[in-house]
């Protein structure tokens, strides 16, 4: 992995690339809803950015977030993206001598936050067809004990896209309660999983929930998310939030506007997301050695296993980048299984998905000749 300055310069060049197809970060590149644009413009025209927001977020937005998840008796704290909610949890609960238990693959940044606080990170392998690419209660129970501070569950999983049932969540909560651990339910992608269940609705004493506006609403660059918990638990956790001066005012206005039109917006967004997934799946299924482990994915992305196709994921990423398409190689998510897959975002214009699918045979052929192509990320 390159140093932080090299990585930043590389990312800066990507951002400055005119016409780049962003298909590797699970971001949403479909045109924003007019209500969201209007809210941003109104906030900026009123120079609301001159002032700090309330530390927990605007009351109207906090109430709208709680109403959106449909769980009574809880409170929301607006954060600088979902990632800051997760950082807050690690700062509050992880210490030397504790463990932070999650899956492999998972989202890597909370693992880093936990390690920074001195906790031991335990990752349970789930890239396996025998367990259906999902965490099982038995596997979790074998890795949790009285030293466990946090159980981190990304649901739907990033990058696999699997989601958990009510019974599975209840079993995970039972394990957390047995050891007085906190189950962190990262629900960043819940809006793309029609049958998603909020674990917070099953237990508010041993469960907290994080959400994001980056993916479903397309506000990644505005940095807006939330931590949701029982009032007494949120009161304990909130002082550990580094964003003590409140989240971005224009971002909060955009988020609240998005929640007001969410039903209409998500209907159109899911339709396009599903069309793009089908286009990509058809292209994958036509190439020997490639397959999609989880389909349909519960997130706005697909993982493509290339391990039987004699292809290095990083080489495939490099080939696509030369064509103006940014995708993600598996090493970003997992050192153990990173050589097996690439990940492709699907909340993008249909022309982007069509171009990715059209190029896939050619890119696979080119990648076979490269063997390695180190990537900063």
C-alpha cells in the first residue's frame, strides 16, 4: 500500500479526470432530486454556512431520521457521514484488552478505528459458499467473549451485498447480550435491500444503528450520516463524537429534503439500480471463470469473483481505468480474499453500466497479460 501522500495525489488526479465513470465507491451518480438541489441552493443563498449547526443536528432532521427507520423511543445524532458515527463508537467503547469482532470481508475503516484505540480486531471469514457468504450465529458465538466491546455488522454487507433476516439478527443480539457487548448495525445500504430489518427495533439496549446519506441520496461529498440509539445510550456516546460543532448545515438541509421525497426517489433509483445490475450480470455470466457470489446484491453494487479466470483484480481495475472507468479491487476490503474479486457500483447512469458490460470481455483478456498492477487504494 502506498503512503498517504501518494494515495491522496492519486485520488486527486482521479477526481480531476473529466468524464470519469465512478463505479468503484458505491456512490450515487444519478441526477439529484430537484427538492435536494433546491434545499442546497436555498441554504447557500441564505448564507446558512456562516453559522454552526446544533451539535446533535437540527431537531427536524433528527426527528425525520428516526421516523424513516421506523423505530420508536430512540434518538438520532447527525454526524459527518456514517463513518464518523462509527468512529464515535470505537472511541467510546474500544480499549486495550477489548475485542472488536466483525466479518471478513467488511468495511475496513472501523477496524482501523478500533485498532487505534488499542482493541484487538477479530475478523470472521465469510467468503465461502458453504456459509452462503454470510455470518452465522455459530461463527459469531465462537469469536465473542466477555472482552468483546463491539460486534460490527455491515448489513447489507459491503462488499458482498448479503443481508440478514430477523431471526439471524435476534441470534446475534442474544450473543451480544450474553457478553454485554454492543452490536453496531451499519445500515448504510439498507435502502437497497427490500426486506431489511432494523436490529435496533429488536433491542435498543445492546444495539446501535448507523446510517448514511452518501449512497441512496448521493451526498457523499457533503458528508452526512447519523448514529441512532436509545436516549441514555446516545447520551453516553455523543461526547465521543469529534464533530462537536455539528455537521454541515447545507448537507443537513439536503438530507431533510431527501427524506421528504424518499419514497418517490427510491422507487426510481431502485429501478435503475436493478437494470444496471442485470446488464452487468448478463455480461459476467457470458465469460467463463467469472461469477457473482451474491445476486441480487442488497447494496448498490456487485462483487464479481475472478479467481477462476486467471485474472489479477488489480490488473482488471487498471485496464478499466485506462478506459475512463473507476472500479474497486478486492484488496481494498480484505487482505485475505482481495485477490478473488472486483466490486462495481450500480447507482450510475445506464450508459455507464452498458459500457462496463460491453468492455468486460476485452478487459479480462487484457488483464490476463498484465498479472500485477499495484493500486494506491
